C-alpha cells in the first residue's frame, strides 16, 4: 500500500464503488485492434500458420477473463481525507492519495466513452511527473461528483469555505478560427503511419502512384518513367501535401471546441474532437510563458501562447497551450492574467560571428545528410549545389531572429527560424545557470548562456547563443543577482 507520511487514517469507513459495467464492453472493443492485426493474414487471403492459430486461441481464452478479472478487482472510495484505489489481478495494489495532495482531476472522454455516457478520471498531485491514479470508466455524473467532492473536501467544512471565485472565460476558439489555424500546421505523424502501414501490407509508393494515375492519367506515369527526377519532385510534393493535410487533421482533432477560463488562481481548459479532455493549470505551477509562431503565421499576424509547467503528466511533456491561435494583442492580454508582462520593444543582438559558426555547422550537417540520402536516393544529390547558398542564408536568418531583452522582473529570449519562439522567464523561477563553449565558439571567443527552468525540455529550451565571452559572463552574473533579489522580495510572478 502506498501512503503519504502526511496522511492519517480516515475516521470514516470508506464506501467502495466499482467501475461502470459498460467498462467491460469498452475494454473488449479496445482490445479488438490487436485481434485484427493477428487476423490480418487471413483477411488478405493468406493461410494462417500454426503459431498464429495458437496465438488466436490464447487470445480468446485469456482476453475476456482478464478484462473481467480487472473489473472485479478494481474499486475506489473517496473520503474527506483521501482517495483510495484498489486494483490488481495477480498482485493486489492499494493506493492512498491524500486529498490535500490532489492538484487536479482531469475528466477525459473518448469518442467511444461519449457514445456510452462514460468518462475516464485522471488524478494528478503536486510535483508529480505522471498521473497518480486513474479510474476508467465511470459515468459522466460520477466523474463530475468525484471532481466536485474533492474540491469541496479541499475547501474545508462549509462554515470555513470562502466564496468561490467567479469563472471568467478568457478564450474560446470558433470553428472558422479552428480551420484557419489548421492551415498553418504540418505534421508527418499520420504520413509516417501511412507508409508504415503500406510496408506492412507489402505495398510500395509505386503501387500508390499506379492507383492514383491509372486510367486517363496514364500519361503521367509515362512521364515519370522517362524523367526520374520529375517523379522524385512529384513524390516530395505529394508527401508535403499529405503532411499539410495531416497537420490540419491533427490540429482540428486536438483543439476542437477549445476553451480557456479562469477561476481564482487556476486556469481550466477543455478541447478535443474524439477525446474531450478538461484539465486544470494552477498559476503557481507555471514556470515560463512561450509565444510561438512561424514565418507564415507571423506574416498574417497569428501567434500561439503556451505555458511551461512543472509536475504535469508525461503525455503533455510539461507544455500546455493557453491560446492555440490568436492575434498578438490577444495573446498579451491573456498572458497578463498569468503574469503582468509586456513584450520588449527592443532586442539585444548576439555576436555577428554567429553567422560564421552557424554557416560551417549547416554546411557540415547538410552535406552529411544529403550524401547519406544520395547513397540511397541518387536523385537528391543535385541539392548539394544549393548548400553554398542555403547554409549562409539560414545562418543569417538565425542570427536575425535570435536575441534577448532584460526587463525588471523577466528575461526574454527569442529564437528560431522556422519555429519562432519568445520565452518569458521570471528570474525567481529559474533553476540553473550555465555558460557553455563549444570548440568553434572557443576559437571565435563566443559563449552561450543556458537558463534551465523546472519542466523545460532538454532540447529546444531557452538559450542565448553566441554571445561575446565577456558579455556572456556579465549577463550570467546579472541574471543570478536578479534571481537572488527576486527570491528575497517574493515578486508577484511567484
């Protein structure tokens, strides 16, 4: 049994409840994709070998009994002091989650669960890197009851409860805005899945092209056969088009019906097409704010606002979107509900020697990648001719987009060429400060300042690259002094 030392045994006998009976149906349907994969050779007209047949028999003998055993062995109870969860078929496990440790109860509803009137309940605690407990599945009314009951227990007895803060809607995404924002997305997730499926089905891209251009478009296939380079360019264009369409689909599925509202010191967000999820974002867990865009979005004046948090489950990777798509003025208004910030009007540039270092880096990386691809795909070798122009141009763009600004309570860092990001970093939220010097940087007298925030990604986090060494040391000393000062003052950004 897992129990926090701070928790005490409840004076009330816990009233245990079971999952909804339709949980059996949901879990059985969720196991069907594995069965379909096992039956795929038979569905394609192939003979099922003895090993596959034995596997199917074991599936039929074990799948439903295990689902039933899990259902019968799972139960939960909520008391004024703790949430108890008992589970386990072979190994019995009893989890005790103190009420005062619960930070958020997330109600998640997949498409199948919504059709059956069910919901999944996820319990998160302070500082946890993953979900502490999960109850799947219960009725929507029961999920709401658990959420409201935990909230009431955390507030204390009725006589001691303060007035509940008003709920303020900060942002709601319209269907037109959702579709417009999806047009700026690009994803290779579904594209990679499609090609993996084709490989599993023993299909080649040529088979796909033959299916697309058959009939009246046979001349296209003949042109591809006569000009392999044209076929290569058409394949890349088709892949880009599919990636763009996949990006729209992923974005719409994720942010359909997106809403953000505030209640006191907590923000709540709800979104999802097939899986509707509602989650809470305590203001004190926000470590950094990130304004994100890309060249195309920025050209039309659109941005997104993200919050870097500590203690979220690993599925979100420490990042929660506050505004998926909005104007810069709207982004700043909503960011002000988290911290009283204003974007800097002037940015300090890093050393121009960054262009030289980045050019050499891009030349080496680009040549290595293109030579490797050319070994497999000779048609792409002609792209090597563009490296002497593309590498310096990309390095110059990186220099132009990179910079920092020092404000009274925050350090701002902007970076990225194809993914523009502006980091807003409160001094007192900073964790580790470090200066790094690579081999090329030492030769050029440069250094990079790395600021680590709790919950920040290991790659792609805020970093001021290629500062002159003396300037980097002065900036490091200044940031550290501001960190100490703001921690003593307990600024409003806490």
